[in-house]
């Protein structure tokens, strides 16, 4: 009976996606990045998929603009063999059908397997890639602290189940390595990873390196930098749809997106193709409404369900942390971890700026004693960094300022204790390990 029920569900799903009567219209205009389709304006909605029959099978695109004369379509694959007069068929909005067996699999933004592991099992419930966040008044409160295993994060910007935190860094500062270390964290039922716009060679390195031990409980959504903007824009949305499926099943989900900035770049490309004006460094207004909608989907679920703990990488263009995208993301998240290039230049990894990073939920994790310890450590580090130029010029003399003497003695030892690489074992007790390292 169970197999019959699954077969019936599959037939109903196929009927919904492949109606008996197809509505189509011809392509009348083409460019390297988009097409114009006529005859469908009355039945199309923004976000609908259109299918194109090609010699290699069925290719798809998404409607990004509709007017009386036709619709503008951005293809998911820019290398499809179609021409003027090719008929485009309406396929409705994008839906995913996640299943528990997707753990351990690697898929693309359209939920097609790319790991050579065979076809995916189709779930019983469709998930929208552009779903709305849970209503604010029905969401559970965040209460449970979690350990990432990264010592500097667990000490100064602690993490909670259901929290959303960003890792802000320029290129080459260790952002992906820090994310890989967080991916080893324990305490989660499922890990969902979205690699957006990444280099192709880094995908297997990530899967077979830091994520190898947890790959059996991870779903990885990949859209490399050579793929179309539509795929890069869709990848984090698909990852969130998968995470929402496991959240609704009661799982504690760790979601890692690397990076949200490349999602914003792809969304900018789509918005400009739809005719929107550029308002801030080339970004269209819709980009700044898409970002909070995407980020708000992570977080605690409704009472009695699971949660999505989100770690979002933000690639800061030109090391400008006041970049419009970075600023918009920072204002939405529950905390931010800043990776500093000057710290990376000194060979200290993770290159976390203790003074520039903050967790808005840290008070739910720290005890009163730990809060006081962190306050004193921050003050000591601030005094050490503020007087760096003075000390380099020879203006510091030991014995003239007891607090500065203590900072000069202790801060280098603190920095050494915070040093941790991807080959290092995860931290088990950050405060205890720091205390041990600072013993005379």
C-alpha cells in the first residue's frame, strides 16, 4: 500500500508539471543573455518557468519581465541550441521535491544530481524556491547555544541554534576555509551547503576535505562561477527550500551559503535585464528587497518544528565593509564575523577581528563570569592595538602603565592561543583551552 501511495503521489506531481494541454509561444528576439517570447503575456507570471525543446532535450528559463508585447526570459543554461521561432512552453513556478535520502548527495540549483549517484528520490511534498519566511509571531525563540569548534568564534562571537550570522571578508582572507571549519560542527541533524559562484576545483576539495566526515548528513547545492546568473541566483534559494523541508520535519539544520554576495551579483544581472534602474553601485532596487527575504527564511521555525542556523559568507568588494550589499546584509543578520586582511598578512588564521566582530545573541551563551572575561579580553586587545604605532616608534617604556604592560605581555599569547587551522581538531572547551594556554 505504501508503494502504491508513493506511485500515486508521483503521478499527481507529474500531472501538475506536465499538463495535458501545453500553452506555448514563439521566440521573436534573442540576445546572448535573454530571449523575448510572444503570445504568452496573458498567462505568464513573474518567476514562471518556460521550457524550450532542443536537440539535446528540454532546456528551461525563467520569466523576469512581462508586458503586452511579450515576456523577457533568462535561460538557466546560456548554451542551448534554439533559434528564432522556437516554441517556448509554460511550465509554472519552480518547485523542488526534497526527500530524506538527499542527504549525502550533491545537486545543482535545479535539484538535478551532479555526483554520479543516480536519480534522486522524489519527496511527497513540493517546496517553493521563493517561499515566504515563517510569520514573526509564530516563530520559536532562540535558546540553545551551540559550539562551532572554532575557538575564536566560540569565545568572542558565540553561536546559537537558529541564529543567522555573516562572515565578512575580502578575497583571499580565509573566508572559505573558516566556513569549512564551521561545517565540521556537531549538534546538527542535517547540513545544507550552497556553493554559489565558487571555483570548480574547490567543490571536490570542500566535499572530500572539511565536509568529508559530515557528508553523510549533508545536502550540497553547487552553482560554479561559470554557470549562468540564473543558476547562481537560484542556488541559495534551492538550498533554503531543502533546509526548510528538513526544518519542517523537526531537524536542527546548519545552512552554509558561500557566498551571498555572488547571489546579489546574479540578482543584479537579472534585475538589469528586466529593465530596472541601477541605484547603488550598479545594484537595482529589487536586489535590496531580495536579500532580506532570502536571509529571513533562515532562523527558528514555528513552535514545535526544527530550526535553520544560517552562516552566510559575504565577499566584501575591495575590502569596503560599507559596500551597499554588505551593509544591507549586516543589518539583517544576528551578528557578523569580520576577517581582517592585516591579520591574515601576519599569518594568524582564522583572521578574525575580535574588535570588529559581534554576536547579538552572545548573552544567551555566556555565563556572567564568561561575559566579564570576554569584556576584559576585548579591552586588553583594544589597548594593545591602539598603541601599536606608539610601540613601533619606541614610545612605550615598560613600568609606566600597568594596564598596557599587561596587554603587551598577554595579547600576543592570546593571539597564539586563538590560532587554529583546518587540520587542527575542533575546539571542545574554548574558555578552558584559552585559560590553559595563558598559564605561566
